[in-house]
C-alpha cells in the first residue's frame, strides 16, 4: 500500500513531509516551518485519536513501544509488522504467527480509516471553541490517568483556560442517574458546592440529572468544575446544556478523548466513565438505580483502587437502589452525606475537616469520668446524702466532697437540705467551659 493520496487536508504530518490536499502528493515543508518535536508528537496523537476508537490497548501498547510518530509512519507504509516482533521464543511458533496475523488485520482496519483523517481541521475546530490537545509529556497532563494502563487515552482535547493537571489533583467525581429525584438533585448540588468552597474541583459528565446538578452546584460556589464528555468538546450534549457547558468552560474545563465533531454513542458514554474515575481522587455516587450507567464509573474506581463514596437514599426509592447495592458490595466503599464525610475519606487532606465527626457538644461532655459517675448516681428529682453517694460511687468522702464543690461551681449540682441535688444539665449558674 502506498502512502494515501487522501482528500484530507494535509493528512497526518510527520517529520518534514505532509500530504498536500490540493495536489495529493508529498510536498516539502520549508525548514522554518518544520514543527518542533512536541508539535510533531501532538499531530501524530491527533491522527491516532481520529483513526482508532478508544480505549485501544493494542494501539497504546504500540505507542508505548515506538512512539506515536513511528506508529503513524507504519500506518502510512504498506509493510506488515515483522513476525520477529511476536516471536521471542517464549511461546510456540503457531501462537506467534496467530498474533502476527491479528496485528496485520488491525493495521489494515486502521489504515482503511486514513482517508477520514484531517488533522488541521480537527485543530481548527478545537481552536474555534478555545480548545487544545493535551498529550503525555505536557506540563498539564494528569498523571492519574497512567493508572489506566493500556486503556488510558493517548491524548485529551481540553476546552477552557485552566490547567488540567492542577484541577485534577484535587478533584472528586460526583455522578449519578439522569432520572434523579429532588432529593438526589439537592444532595449533588449542595455537596458539590461544599467541595468547591473547600478548594476542590468537581468532575462529572454533563448529563441531565445528577451530573448537571453537580456542575451547577460547583459553579454557584465559584467553580471550578470539569465536564468529561462522550463527544467532541465543540459539541453540546445534551443540546439543552449548551449554556451550562459554556459556563463550565469559562470557570473550569470541558474534556474529551474524542476529536472535535465526534457524536455521542451509548458505548462512548460507558468508555468515558473510566476517565471520570481515573482523573479524580475518589468517586461519589449520589443517586442511581440498579441499571444506572453511573455505576460503571464506580466499577472503574474500584479497579483503580480509588475510594468509592456512596450517598444513601430512602430504602423505598428505586432511584437509590443502585447506591444501596454498591454499599452492600463492600470493599473500599464509604457512606457519605456531605463534604466533610468525603474529605475524611480522601486521605492526606482530611485534616481540613478537623478530625473525627461527632454531634454537637453537650454540657455533660465537660465532666470527667469521676464527676460523671457522681452525677449519674444522683436521683433525677430528689436530694441524696453524702454517705449514700459514697456507697453509690465507691469514692472516698474527701474526694467526693471536692468533686461536688467543683460540680456546684460549674452549675451541675447544688447543695440542699438533706444532701445534694442535680441541676438539669445546662441550666446551672455557670455554663461549663464559660
């Protein structure tokens, strides 16, 4: 197969040559116009993102072995891969030959798509909406994606002014069902607003329901929020969220592994969910039915050993049945109700929440163990003598009298004719700790 004379503008440019759109042949690029190695790599990644539907473990393995530019050059060439690449002597020759045949078939399938590649058009469509292609090696590439191994994206189209790496470093995925209840919408919105106010980013998928509530809650609190799409970053899906996505791009980022103008499919939604899990420190499932696609994000988070945080709902609500199923699954799964719960789980930064969660302080919390024993030994509405208190508490009379004096000063007991009586907690003269 010769290098294709495709209709695509300039085709995939590699090194100092490109396929010219008008003439359909190789043309030399003036030395001053030769892109630097980083841009050559970016263009090669753009070619591969257009050619091969992600995730593609075979393609990622090839790129890891040779680099994206070399993979594109191989696709432009008609030579099949050498059998020696698959026959290292560690397995029977028949297996090596079978794998070699599968590799040849894959390359042929990918080559068949070369006529649809138009890198310059993709880059132009991205620039129109303020987007760029971020690839491994860039300063803003989020290293958390590397945990995906050979299912990681080769690059990400990013729309917005923020740094993808910086926003992903302190981020939480907030996901759930499209058909949510008012309860789920309220929790997603308020939880996201709390997280943003604590300096975290909220990541979701821009769908109706929980996703939209999460984005809106984050934006209401001043952002930032990241929307990871199952289509090109230049498209609004659903269309009703055109304004919402524009606001997300203004205060956060819109992200996709799919080239501009790529439409959504059901499979792309599910594949996209692995990015939600990998970009973030943990995944919060707010509300989901048993068949909700958002549960696939939880599955990916578990496979990456990232915390799964689940908001419980009414046991009678089908909209929360998927949440309750995830809680029963056990493992690294936590019940959460607000941002404090979430940050308590997420590790090193949990100090922000001020330690373990507890209810409001009560006056009796100020009493030491012996003083509380004395208080509990006293009748609720009658006085008790010192001798009876000594018997009830086992404390020596001198120690008991000292405790009673301090408790009286703090407003917990008072001396009465015939002994000592309780003062209902908090109603005494001096409030504990005042």
